[in-house]
C-alpha cells in the first residue's frame, strides 16, 4: 500500500478513536470565519500594522497556528474545507475559471470545477448529528442549481456563487465581470439591497439565521465566508482615510516593521531569514515616480481599511454570541483561504469598461476596479516567499486563530507550531460534535474518505501536532512535506495562464531552519530529494493529479 494511502487510513482512525474524550454533554456550536486573500502578516496578532482588535481578542483567548496550510487558491481550499478531502479527489483539481483554457483537463475525474458527488459534506454530517447549519458569503464550489450550499446540507444560506465581486451592489449596465455575478438565498436568485456592502451584509444575515433558529434548541454550525479583502479594493466611506499616510514609506519599510513585530511576538525566531522580494517585472519602491508612489500607497491604505472593517464585523459576530450566552460554548475558527493575492485581476479576468473609475480619488469607492499588486502582496505574505497561486509558504501558509469552547480548557494566547491543513477542519468539527467520521460511503453512495485528521487534541494542548506526510498541487505547482522537509516546485506568477504546462523545478528546504525558503538544499541532500519524489509519485497516482508533460525523472 502506498505511503499516502497509509497516511490517509491512519488519519481516519485518528479522527474516530478519541471522539469520546471530547464529546461534551451540550454539543458546542461551531463558527467558521474565512477571510479571502488575507496575507499571513496582515492582522495585528500576526505582526501587522492594521488594527484588528476583534481577532486579537480571539487570539488572546485562544491559539494562533503558525504551521497551518490552505490550498494555493480559493475554490480548492473551500473544497477541502467542506469535504475534509484532498481537492483533487472531490472536483477541484483546478479552478472552474481555468477549465475553458485547459482542454487536457476537461472531462478528467477530479477536475470537474465544482464539488463532485464523491465528496462528503461536513455540513450534512453535522446536520445529521442534530446541528442547525447556516452560511453567508462566498460559495465558489459550483453554480448549477444543484451545486449550491442548499444541496450540501445548509438549512439557510445567502451566497455569492462566483469567486469575486464588487463589495458594493453591482452597477447596472456594467460589462465588468465583477459587476455581473449571481447571488442566491436558499438556492433561489436573490438581489442584494441598495445599501449592500459585503462584510456588513453577510454578518447581518448570519446573525439573523442564528437568531431565527434559537427556538429549536439545536447547536449551530455557522460559516461566515467573507469576500474581504479580495479584490476589488472597496471599503465603506468612514474607513477609507483611516490609514492615510501609513504606507508612504513603501514596501520595504512596512515589510521590515512586520518582520520585527513577528519576532517580538514570538511567531518567528530572532534569527529567521525572511524571503527576499521575488524577481518579477514589478518595480520596487525606489523605482517609482512620486505619482506612482502616491497610487501604490493609496491602494494599501484601502486594503488596510478593508481588513479593519472586516475585523469590526467579526467583532459583531462575537458580541452577538456573548449577548445570547453562546460564546463560551462555541468553537471559533478564523483563517484565510490562501496567501495574499498578487495577480492583476483587472487585466484579463475582469477588465474595466466605460463605467469604471480607477482615478486616485475614487479608489475604494463603488465603480473602482483596482488590485493592490504584487509588491504589496509580498508585504502581506511576510516573512514567507511568493504569494497566492503558488505552493511556496507565502501561497499556502495562512493566519489561523482558534478559540476553543470553555469545556475543552486550554490556556489562552498560546502559539502552536504543529502542522495542520484545511482538510483537517472537517474531522475536527465532527470530533467536537461527537459525530463519527464517515468512511468510503454515505447513505449507500460511494464517497472519497476524508484525508484530513482531527486537530482537536493539538488545539486543546493534549498532543503535539501531527507529523504526517502531505502533498498538494495546483496549476502545475507542487509540494511534498514530510516533517520539516519540504520539496517544492513553485514559481512567481509571470502573467502566463495558470496551467500545468511546465516541468517541475524542484527545490528542497528544511523548514525548521529556513521557512523563508531562501536556500535550496537539493544538491546537498540528493537522497532526501529522491525520497520525497517517491512520495510525490505515490500522491500523483493516489489523487489522480494531472502533471505537466515531459517530466524528467518520472
């Protein structure tokens, strides 16, 4: 049996065996909060300068994870989150947006571009276990009528089906892609109100859903899938000038500040070698004109405003739970869906039209269609290398905060350095709820067993983080991690289509000594490279990964 098959089996058993140890007499509620494209060091408790008091409070009362992985982009992460299973096995081997340009992937099992019928649904399993289930925010796991959240076990849901949209009510008559999107409530078309702003609206709806279900007496699973701070850069008027002037010092200055705060917080070692800026065709601060610096600084000001405003809404959720007496009996998990986004969506995916106003004065307002760019994304990814869309640490290592229910105890303010990945959340939730982790079927239908394993023991301080081998791939970028060793084929975005069309350029890093991925050790440790490549081959065969053509040494 292949090593990854053994690992998956062991993970399943690990989820099932200790359930009784954590089952509470009153099942805890679960609140899952997902930020969109938030970088590792953007929030205060992870070294950032942006004010995030609500998340800081959760971090102070809970735990911060420094070794938690998502997928390189949003929909593969969401597939693993909902199913507890590797994204290649449940339909998101690549994103739906890529499939029209990837003829070799069309029709390939695991590359459907939506959550497929092989996936378990942690939501449905919790619902079967007596939970009320609610969602508000971005779905991005299928747009057909039978592919929305209502088909995967949510009692109530209001969702954006696509991967990105204006944070304001869409402009009528616009040809811009982010203004032409689909909202659904409980599976039916839904028009957002005139005063719509994404983070406010999703918070309001989720609170309404929980409130309307209180009379049932059921515990709840609530999923706040925010679209902030995903492009486009938009924020409410009262937040737009809060960070004026804060970013006038440029990329290197802010990055240096963040590295020093990360060290002072104990999130990285004092000797940590941070990644250097990538050699991409994006100018450094000193190469910009005065006008260009004003533009770049304004972009980051608005990005910071988005994160600040998102934090305020997370505080509203926390305050509501306290008001109804549910806070102490709720597991709260906060994470980003991938690393910071350096791509320019407005160039190819959603170009501007005559209704777009990208003037300096209008950035952040309705009608603007602006990204913050690669260099600010690098700052958000500090201290790691590269950004979203890659398998480098900056693409997949995400800020993750967990506040445990009071029944599980555990000292607040801890930093956990053990490993976890997004497919571990489903079995963690099931263990907490006392719901058995399913195997290879559900209601008589074949399913892919969950590949994640419960992190509840690690979170509660009862056991160390798992050291199991894991692997992942997206767009022809790949990684294998076994303990502290990581074999990775990652490259900075260069404007080419995100397709698996180039041979892997493998590099080897020891993350215990070099998590900034600054020094390739492959020439020094060829035996380790070959051992990890063998694990990669097992993963490819097991998960059905579509590899680039002409792989040398296959």
